[in-house]
């Protein structure tokens, strides 16, 4: 038996509570962040709901939403 990576939808008639969606991540210019691939960096620009531009010292990267590998320090 294999497990599926697809999340099951919540039925309205189910006696169990619907799973809570994770809160959206918001970043501000100047915040220190860490990325799983690029390491430590500082936010230089924010495109609301679209992407974040981060300076990692040796390179600048545009990280699009969802920000799964990016977190605030």
C-alpha cells in the first residue's frame, strides 16, 4: 500500500474539524531571513503576494510564493 502526496478534501458532513491552513508569510524590507538552499540573507524588496528579493551576500535571488524554504530569523 502506498501513500498519496495529495491532500484529501474536507467533506462538509464530516464530524472532524477541517485542517487549518498555514498562515501566509509576510516579509519586510531589511528583515534577516534564512533559506534552505542559499543560507542567510536580508530582504531588499517585497512584491506583495508575488515574490521577495533577498540579498545573500554573494548573490541576489527573487524568491516567489509560496515561501516554503524561506523563514524569518
